[in-house]
C-alpha cells in the first residue's frame, strides 16, 4: 500500500482538478481529455497497488535483436501509409517474425528459471 | 540475475538490453539531433541578424524553425530526460536491471527511427514540414502543407513519442517493483523522485499527442477531423495537453539532477526532502491542468481556470527553489563545473519562470502572444534552464558512466560561454517580443531597435555554439588522455557511487544498508 500511495494520491489530485474543470468549463472537450488522463493515472496507481515484488532471482536477457526488429517493423508499417503496399507487406512480415522471435526469447528465458 | 559477458560487437551494442547501454545510446543520438537542430538555429540566427532576406528563402526558413523546434522537443530534450532516468534510476535504487527491458529497447529504437523519418522530409519534393513544431490545424492540412514532408513529420513525431512513452513505462515500473531492500518510497533519492514525476507526466500526457497526430494524418488524407470552427481548437487542446506537460518532462529530471549536484557539492544532505517530494507531485499534477494557457488568444477556453492553475504553479516551484537554496546555505560549496551549471540552471530557469507569469495572465498574454517574448520565455526555460541542468548532470555523472574525468577548466570555460551566450541570445528576444516582433518570420522591419536586438541574439547564438565545441573538445580530451575517476570522485550521497565506474552489467556486487535517501552520506557520517 505504501508504494501505491503517492500514485493513488496523484491520480486523486488529477481527478479533483478535472472535476473542477468540469464545473468551470462550458466546453466538454477539455475536461474530457483531462478525465481520460486521470483515468490513466488511476491505472498506474492500481498497478502499483496490485503488482507484487519480483522474485529475488531474475533472469534478464543480455541481447534482444527481436525487439529491434519489432521497432523497425512498427516504423515500416507506419510509413507504408505513404510509401505503398510493398512496405506494408515487408513491415507486416517483419512484425510477425519479430514477435515469433520475441516469443522464442521469452520461452528460452523461462526454461532457464 | 543471469550474468552474461558483454559483447563488444556492433550487434551487442545495438541489441543490448542493459539499461546503461540503452541510456547511453538514447543520450548519444539525442545529442546528435541536438547538434543538427542547433545548426538549424544558427542558420536562422544568421538570417535574422539583419532585416531583409540574406541567407535562406522564407520557405526554407519555415522548414528550419519547424525542424529546429520539433527536433529539440521530440528528439533531444524528452529523450535526454528519459536517458538519464534509464541509466541512473536502477543504480540509485539498488536494482540490478530494469523492468521490461525489451519494451525499453523497442522504445530506444523507435526514437532514432522517428528522427530519421522526420528529417527525411528534407529529401521530398515539397521539402520538410513547415507548419511549426506545433503543426496547428489548419496550417498543417493537406491544402496548406502539401507533400510528404508534413506526413513524415507526423510519423516521426508518432514514433519518437511512442519511444519516449515506452522508456517511461519501463523506468516507472522499475521504481515501483525493483527497489533494493530498505529502499522505501520515502528513501528514494531526489533524482529518482523527479523521474517518478516525469514518468507519470509522460504516461498520462503523451498519449494525447499520439491521438492528435493520428487524427491529423486522417484529417489530411481521409476526412476533415479538424475542419470547421471547433476543429482547430480541438487540435490545440490535444496538442497542448501534451505540449505543456512536456515542458515539465524536460524540467523535472534536470531539477532532480541539479538537486543531487547541489547537495553533493555543498557537502550537505539535501534540505527539505519531504517538502521537495510533495512539491514535485503537486507540481506534476498542476502542470497537467494548465495546458490551455497557450490558447488564451483563441477566446475559446476558460481563462479563469487556466490562469489560476498556471499561477498556482508558483507555489511548488517556490518550494523547490527554497529547498535548493536552503541546501546551499551553510554548506561548504565547491564550485566545480557541475555545480556552476547547477547554479546557472537555478538562475536562468528563474527568469524563464518569472516571464511565464506574464504569459499565464490572459491580458498580458494577449499583448505578447505569438511574439518573440514567448520565444525568449521558453528558451529561458528549456535551453537556459533544462540544458544547463543536463550539463550539470553530465559533469556530475560522466565519471560514473565512463570511469574517466572531464576536464574542469574546459567545463568552466563552457559554462562561461553558455551563460553569456544564453543571456545574450534570449534576453534581447524578450525585449524585441515586447516591442511587437512576431515569431516565425524570416524578415522584419527595423523599428524599435529590432535590428540591434536581433544582432545581439545572433552573437549570443554563436557564443553558445562555441561553448558546444568546447564541450566536444572536452569529450575528446577525456577520451584521448583519460584521467581515471575511481568509484566515487565527488563523495556522492546515493547508491550509484557505491559501485564501480563504469558499473558492471549486474550493477552491484554488494549494497550498503539503506536507511535514508542519502545512504552513502549516512555511511560516511557513521565512519567519521
């Protein structure tokens, strides 16, 4: 609970500020955006509240080229909206390959535990 | 923790999930984008030195100021802030690694990919984006900003913002879950607390920019999302909901670093720790509620609310300044390069903050809106403030990262050039803006001594460039003729100074007991 306290307090503060804006503003857009952000802050608080501490011994990867491939694939997929379908196909393929590679990395990591 | 020997290969460098390597990588390419975006500023200042068009066309000038601002925000300052956190937060809390290292690595890759995408606009037919770093609708729509340059800017912004967001998620989760035994939340070092505030801001505000830019792309190519009377206002709300908090994203980590520097070089424990922690959290929450003070001139926002919250920001800011000065009072101050940059940060950010009061007040803002006053104000906060904080951090932590010392004389020379240069560049902007010089213009009339003010700003900009060259020279000297730093050259207070310089892959072989936010200071006190 002590860990989550600052995050929950922060989310509460955002909620109060958003509530005041709901009362004060005649336009619904600004308080709606602010409320959405406050909701994200509550999610952070909830995560801090519920998430247990990790085990004392952790296995961490030293290298992960799969992560780089996933990032590259995301960029290619985005740019394909400008460049054309061929980049969409390459980006999609790279994303699938990257995710499969990531899954293999995670499986290997679990096997070492 | 599985310890695998470091690989010296290129693949080992680019694919490493070690938080220290990710931090150094992000800082390195952010500094590269700083040099590029800074070079654009020099071209702009050369153009503005005299009235009339001498160096670039108006079209090129528009591209330059757009890419300068975008580069500095998306690719330099926000990544630099997170790079510091990525490197030092696990070390300060006694963790052996970070949470979700693969997520951080994806973020690390997305930022330079975003940068390359954004700057590749210069290679397209219509050139790079030229709608300013804010890309306000309808200036950024397909009719007013035709060509791929604007689209590449949108995608570059999306990738870089997503990258910073992923880094922030990783850093915050590390703080929540991976603290060493005894490292309670109220024993977190000041810098780590500043990263808590930073990451909270990133996680809650950056998604707004992702939405704004995605809708901008849809607006340009599919349907008019930002059309009509309310469309441009909607874009501004979404943009500034990111655009104002990002100023604090690039402020908090550096005030945290400055606080560490001030405490260590005053040879005192940080004064007012609990007040600072509280003020950081309140400051962060309030800074989420002030975004529409950028929109007073639209006449479509609740002025009272946003003016009030913007003014209340002074209270937590005052607490932080009080704590920083309180730490120095009675201390045995050592004026090292790091400390000089820290003091420079405190002085110059104060000017940025005080001029902020003017733009936070609607009637005064109406007078200076879209003038060089605003440019001077935010450069005092971002360049003269945060970048001084960054260099304080660099001179303080460089020995830990590399195991080598930077040269103090060159550091002090850089400080003098930066301090003179920053004031010579940005103070005349406040004057010329108050006299009515509009921002984002390549040419101006020579009235109210605007020519003199602009010439002074140009001289100042080149003085800053000279200071940057001195820093690069300092890096080269440190690399060519290394002076070993040892584990703790400054008698630091926090856990990163307990381990070797540079730290091993697993960070620590052992940890001292943690009984406060400055465990090494406690230990030294116990020994003496």
